[in-house]
C-alpha cells in the first residue's frame, strides 16, 4: 500500500454516487485488509513491490463486439505507439482513439453523466454497460450504484450487489459477486479484473489509458477543469432556456463598526458557496445584508455631533465612528444609572428621562424613519464610508458583492402590509398591544411548539427583525425571481430562520419557502489578537501576516527571491485563517489557534500554499513551455507514484460535484490535502532535473496537471495561490 503522510481526517471518502450510504459504510468497514488480496494486475499500490511491467498495460488488439450494449468496445489501439495529444483534443476524442466505438450521445443518457467535463463518467458508463452484460441488471441501475472507495488501496470504484435490487430468494449476494467477477472480461480496455470482498466488487483503473486521457484533459481545460456549467442549466437538454438563479446572502456586518471576527465564518463560507455555484453554471448574486438601521444610529449621530471630527472620519471612518459609539454608550450607561438612583431616592426624573441620551437617540431615529433629509444625510455618510472600508477587507479575502442591501432598504409601508396580511390570514394575533405568532396554534405537533411565539410588532408599532426579513425575502423574490436563496448565518439563528420560512409558507408562498436554505455554522472560540485587545478581523489578519513574515525571513535566500514579501505574507496569513476555519464541518465550533494555523507542519493553509509554490518552482526549473508540456509522451509515466497521482487528479470533477451536495468547504480541503500528500511523496521518485528529456517532459506534464487541479481547488475555496514563498 502506498505510504502517504496523511492524517486520518484527510482520508475522508468522497460521497459515494450510490444512494446506499449504509452499504458503502459496510464496505469500508469490511475492507481493511482487502488490499492484501488485490493480486498482481495493478501493482501500483506499493512501489517497493516491483516496477510496473509495461507489457501488462498492452491491450489485446481485438475483442468481440457487444452489440447489445450502448458503449461498444470493438478494437483497441496499441499503447506501444501512443498518440501525443494536443490541447485541442477532448477527453472523449482521446478515449475514442484508444477504445473505438464509444458513443457520446448514448453515454449522456445516464443520470448525472457529463463526459465532456468529467472523463470518469465515460469510465463509469463503460463499466455499467459491461456489467449489464455480466449481471443482467439494467445499466441505469448499475451506473448510480458505482461508488468511490475510501482510498486508492481499495480500488477506484466499488459496487455493492444489494444496491442492484436483486430479486429475493436467489443466491446470496456474496456468491453472486463471485460469479460476476469470474465473468468479467479478461482484457477490458479500461479496468482490471474486479476483486471481491463479501458482496462487494472493487475495480481498479488500468494505468495507461487513465494517464493518456486524464492528463491531456486537465492540460486542455486548465482553470475550468472540474467545474460543470451544465449543472446550473434550467433544462440541461435545452441550454437556451437559461441558467438557474441563486441568491447568496452572507457576511452582513453592522455599519459604523469594525469588521468583527464573529462575521468571519459567514464571509468565508458565503464566498466559497458563491464560487461553487458559479462553477456549477448558476447565475449567482451575492448580497451583503447590512445591519444599517435602528436606534443605535440615532445614538451614533448624537455622538458625532458632540465629539466627531470630520478629518478623522475621512481618514479612518470605521475606527473613528466606533470610538464615538463606545464613548456615547459609556455616557448613556452612566446616565441611566444616575437616573435610576434618583428615582429610587424618590426624585422626579421625568424631565431627565425625556432629555436623556437614550430618548434623544430614539427621537433622532424617528427623524430617520420620517425621512428627515438632514438626519438621513448623516446616516448615509456613515453607511457609505463603512462600505468603502468593508470593501477593502473583502478584497483581501477574495470576496465581492453584487449588492449591498440592508435593513434600511425595507420600507415601512411594506412591513405594514405584511402585518396586515398576517392579521387578515389569522397568522398573528394581538397580545397586550403587541402582535405575535403562536405557532403551536398553526402548526401541529412538536414542530409548532419548537417554533415558539415570536413577536412581529412591538406595542409601540415598531417592526422587528422578523418582520423586516419577511418583507425583504418577498421583495427579493419579486426582484430576482430566484430558483434558490441561501442564508449563511450562524447556528444561533436556526430558530429565527425556521420561523421566517414557516411564516412565508403560511402566507401562501410555499413555493418561495421551499427555495430557501439556511447554511448554518458553529462558533469561533478564543479568537483574539496577540495583545488581547478587541477581536477585530483586521487586527487578527495583521497579526497572522506578521507571524508568516517572521517565518519567511528564516530562509534568507528564498525570501530575497520573493518579489513582494509583505503581500505574500499577507496572503499566507489569510490562508492560515481561512483553512483553519474550513478544516472541520461547518456546524462544529472550533478554537482559534494562531500557532497551529500558521505552522507548515500538518494540514494548514501555509502547507497548502507551500505545496502550490513548490510545484510552481519545479516548472520554473524545468523551463518548458505549455506547448512543450502538452506534447509530452504520457506513456512514459508508468511509475506507481505517477499513476496514483493521476488516479487522484481524476477524482477532482467528482469532488466538485460532490461538494455541490454537501456544501461543505472541508469536502474540497480534505481532497486537496490528500492529493498534495501524494504529490509530496513523489518528488524523490519522479525527479525532473537529470532525467532524460522525454521523461522530463512527461513528468512535468504530470506536475503541471497537479498544479492546475491544486490551484483550481484553492481558488474555489477563496484562497490566492502563491508561486513563490
């Protein structure tokens, strides 16, 4: 078994294509020793066993035609004189040149089969057709039952017999699998003979055809390899119908305040989801729904009138406004305490309360809601300056927004109309002058009790966040007519979002509610700067950048080669923060650990950037152009390490599609670490410098393909791959 320096968490399997997750788990549990019985056909698992024998990769010149299956394999080209593929050759054309008779139109009839962007869909389609002849089971049942294995030593694809809906009363599944394995063609062009364990059949790709189809495909597609624009089409059979529309709402800080670290997870996850759906061909609109309305902005305006400095506001608006807000809040707290003491002493505090900062702030905000021009002008200035500053922070994180919305954009008239609808449809009811929704009276069973009794309007007629969110959601659907909307909000808001979606449904818009999804996440624990001051994101990013800069300086030679060390240190620091955030599942809390996240040891952001920079360095030293690399003789890549890297690279389109189902950044991250560990272990075996020119070119093609896939995965996560460090 190939020894890779991989921690257990990096060996997470791709989600199986089969719907039978239980069967897949049984397979994983029962195949810990399966690799010992795989036989000699695909000895790439342990390079120390033997060197691959090119003769075992030579294919039979002919095979009887299978007229009853869609993908026929009539004749195989010899690998002794391989074709050198150019960037203009598609994956399907490459396989057709190797295996004549493949039918692209017929292949796409399989569910979720996209051979133009995922070469392994051709492999799956071919295997499904072969197994149909062997088993007698419909190929459309077999195709989705073919799953990825947990690791390369267990094969590339696995099939569980019970997943094929076998008739009851027949032979036991483990016996059936033995019979099927015996009937599998001896000289199939793409697969070795299957290996059996219990009622599972494991299949290994043959190295030569895989290498000769996957590498040119990656080199040809470049930055688009792995993505699948067809997934976002409203009708895959009719592209002219257009793309599906998705809204992703994320980040949503409060204006006039520094970007708090608590918004970090929403920003990172939301940016990733926007990238993911764009790669899947959706029409993505990213919305930042700002906390930009409320009495606190009346208080801030009072603070600026008392203590504000126009010059300081222009130079550093966020920090200046925050300092003013802290100062006025302190005064207001002290004032409230004094009034409370006077009240306890029996004094008349009516005038003091009427002229208190709290009451002045309320009156100022009333001016804003009444559209007073002067009050709104001040508020707008604060808002606009805050957005400018936020954009600078977002740019460092590779984040952009198509729309800066906010609570202020929801009109009082719209909210009043929603309140009226809730009353008329007997969804809300009056309670001591306020309006609330008692879900226990509207939704039967435990669900109704869990949704509790939220207020939608206070006694004084003020609308609450829930009312605003109802109005905003309906307005967005009217504006964008979206097919899906995602709210990237902390798990602390789980109840709020459930209430929102249920109210939308009760209002008669179940179709809209069904399009909405809450992507939640856990907390970041222990996040602070070195000095233990206020936990603002800019402070944290500065600290991690400083630490990465210190680490870079330890290697003076390499440091001097970096064109802009400050910028690279900043990217490494941001990568440290983002990768630590994405390492576990979204819902899990995690502890912010600067020493761990900035280390080059283990699966960290700096390690991932180092892996990318190292493969870039190899290309610089090789001195080959892209055209020279594309003309490489891939048949020279017979070593175990080379074939295993290609097997991993081939998984990337599946990982991308899989991530669209999990919506978990860690799905991508675990794959990237597994791939980079395999890449790292190959450098001593697959040397570039000192190799024969043809071998050098072939190996450089392998490394360039790895470089492309690694960069694509990093950019999907929102990272900026560095070339030197």
